[in-house]
C-alpha cells in the first residue's frame, strides 16, 4: 500500500478491497467495530452478498479519507465476484475526484486460470510457508474449458467497461506484467531499479515525491506481489496441455507452460515401446552439445541442446552473464552425465543422435580434443539464437498465425537478449572461434532482429565468428545474399526446411510459403556451395501424416536441387494441435491406421544412402522396415 511506502509513515489511506472486513480490522479498527456484525458474507440462493449497505460503506470511506493525510486512494480488484462493489468504488472515486489507477493483466487467460485455481484450493495469497505448502501440495482438478471461457469473456467485458467509464477522466493505466515484469527474472541489481522507475511514475501521478520512498519497504511490498500460480503449479493441473492449447488457439496467449516438453516426455514413453526398443547403452558414446551449445529461448532460459532433446535449463540470460550460465552447477552436472555415459538429462528415445546411432565414441572425441574431458571453465562454441519466433510463414505444426515482433515490449525483450549475446561474442576480447546459429524458432529473414544482425555485422572485424542459417528458404534470395556481403566469408552451413516434394503438399505443410521461390533459392544456395561460400547445404523434412508418402522422393529432390544432404525428423508437438490431431500426424505409432503404409514407404533403397541421408529419430523405423 502506497501510504505505507513513505519514510514519515503516513497513516494508511488505503482500504484493500473496502468490502473486506480484514482490511478495516487491520488498518482502521475504530471504524471496524461499529460495522463488524454487518461485514459478513451471507449466502442467499447461492449468491454471496454483503449485509452492509453501500451507503454505510460510503460513510466508512469518507471517514477513512478524513483521517488520512498524504496519498489517498482505494485499491479494488477487477473481481468477477464483486461487480456491484467495484462499480460502486469506481463511481465513488470519480464523484470524490480521487485519482484512479487501473491495474489489469495483459494475460487475461492466466488471470482467469489463477482465479479458478484459487477457488479450488481456497488459497488466495501466498505470504507464508504454510500458504506455499498448501498450494504446492494441493491436488488440483481439471480446468473446465467452458468456465474458463466464461471467466475470460467476463473479465474482458468488465475491463472494457472500466476503460469506457474512465475515458473522460485522468487515470493511470498500467498492467501487472509491466509493473512486475522483471521481479522474478532479471538481475537482482536491475530488478529493484526497474520497479522503482515504474513506482516513481506512479508516485508522480498521485502527487507524491519519489525521493521520499522508503526503499526497503518498497522492495518488501513488491516482493509480496509476485505471481502465485507459477509454472510448477500450473503443471499440476491434470488437463493443463488441453488448457494451454485452447489458450493458444482461441486467444493466441501463452500461459507459460512448456507444452512441447510435457508432450516430449509423453512421446518418450511411447516412442521406443512401439518397436520394443530398450534404452540404449551409451557408456562408450559421447555428445559434444552440452560442452559447446548455448541455446537461448525467448524467456532468456539457456539450454545446452535443443529443448526437445534436453529439457533442463542451466540458467537465464536476464539474470547472469554468458560465462556464469555456461559454467553453472546445472551445466556442469549435465556434462558429468555425458562423461559417465548415463546421459541422464537427455531424452534417449526421441533424440535423433541417440536413436540414429550417430554419436561418436567417447575415447575418440576426448583424444581428438582434451577440452571434452572437462566440465567447467568452458566457453560456448555454438550459440543457437532461438529467442525470436518471428517468421514469414505459419506452418500448422508450429503455430496458429504468423508471428512478427518489430516493435513494442516483445521486440525490446528479444533485442535485450540479442544485445547481451552479441556484446559478448563480438567483443574485442573474445577471439575464440564460434558459430552463431540463426534461428531455431522462426525464420532469420522474417525477423527484424535477425535481419539487422545479418545485414550489419562486419565479418572482417570478426573472422572468428561463423554463421549457420536455419530458414524456410522463401526469403533467402540472391537479393538478400547481396545485403549480407560483409559476412559472405563467415557463412558455414545452411539448413532449409521444405517438408515436401510437390507444390500441393508444400502449400499445406508450409502455410503462407512460395514453392517456386523456395526451390529456386535452394538452387541458388547450391551454387554458393560450389563457389565455396557455403560448406554445407541441407534440406530438412518434418515427417507427418500429410507428407510421409513423399519421404523417398525427397531424397531424390535433394540431389536434383544440389543439396549436400537431406535430413528427416519426426514431427514435434509445439502445442498448436489438440492431442487427437497431433496423434493423427504420428504415423510412426504402431496403432496408427497408416502405420503399415508408413513402413512400406521406408523400404525404398534410397533411404539407406548414407551419409547423404540423415535419418535422425526415423532410423529405427527404417531399420525395422528393412530387417
């Protein structure tokens, strides 16, 4: 409460939800006593209401404001269960010319879910260890999708009502996410600073002076306002994947739950069982990824491999430096599991390198480079820039609509991550050879951030930095190649995702693409291989129900277009499909009605043309088909 944030300890001028008896009891006991009998819930025909009349409440508020000095304000939630009360408070504030703060949630879906979880557990705030324990140990039930929609619709209508009523007046509009956005994720020294910046603006609006803030109390109060229904709580909801997908498809809102990781665990259980494959013995094998890779996601979370194959994060780039994260205890622990041959954090049954037997021997790797015998004091060699999902396509397996971050908070968030990586990689002190992999989450040429990077980087100043590109190929044209002339000599590998051999199939799986442009650009890129500008050109094919009949033809198309290699990968669930729809695309599952047809396709001799064909996690199925 802002009245308590000042060093001179001004009397409280706030009633947190004036209809709550505890607020009056704690802060205005002299006002509470006369009204205590009336300030109780009654239940009439299933409806909750207050015995106290609005006129009596108004008298209480008047006395509160008469007795308080300094900042005077009322705090009231946009509460779905308190419409009458909130309308009254709003009108009261307007009538009394009280300054109004409209605090809402950008992610209205999460707000509705939080409300529904609180109703289940009856824990409305987490201020003590008992509260925390109650939330963490509570057995949550399914979220009713219909009720979720009702809550979201009600909340958005109610917020719109507030905005309409307040439009003629001077009020302060701020979202919860803006006010507390860095509290849990940013570096400690910056969290505090950023929150004070927002708080200073608010104080000026209210007529207070920021310099009089008691910073210790500010920090305490803000810390109490952290989100309560965090990711680990949400994952306790039995139907959380259904809820997350519905939120994405209906409102294009992410609720922060790693659907692909949850589904990956589910798939891992099913994958190997289909062909009765047991967990592989990897004690004599080695993977360099956890010793080289630094993959950054949009959240700032850093991984040592693709999150689909190794889901454990080793730190957050918003919190720590590149060096600190790459040599964190989490990172070292993952590397130890590679050295001891357990690969404990890897998803054995769906990792392409493990399933395809593409891992080299531990003895050979460590003999060739002793660096791989160490688990600490290492620097990344491969930076995977997966923090910007911007793309010129909207492939059905990946997303609902096109995503393009060109300005605003989302763009700035990603730019901050990019700047931090580039400041480290392109610093004059860093002369270590490394690779920038652009991109793992969208398309580099569909992203303003990545275009800025590729068009402005001076390769002569950074000859130690090589570039890998992952793209759909539609925009990777001769014209764009000319714009990147400063880094022509920095290019290493290019990976183009086509997923089809015919225009008809391509138009389905690569929604929004251009078959002619993509294939012509591939031919152009193959000419760059011949001119030694590119070391390697690979064409990628994500196997699913829509395109599996074109698997063998894709190998032939790759050779026709001049690719150095073709790669196959079984489709991953990114949360855009419902479970039934996703399973329909998993033609490799033995209970799929077209499983036998899939196996017949894999009998084509062209698929065993190694090393031209990289089968990844499809290899066990090719082996099964040709045994």
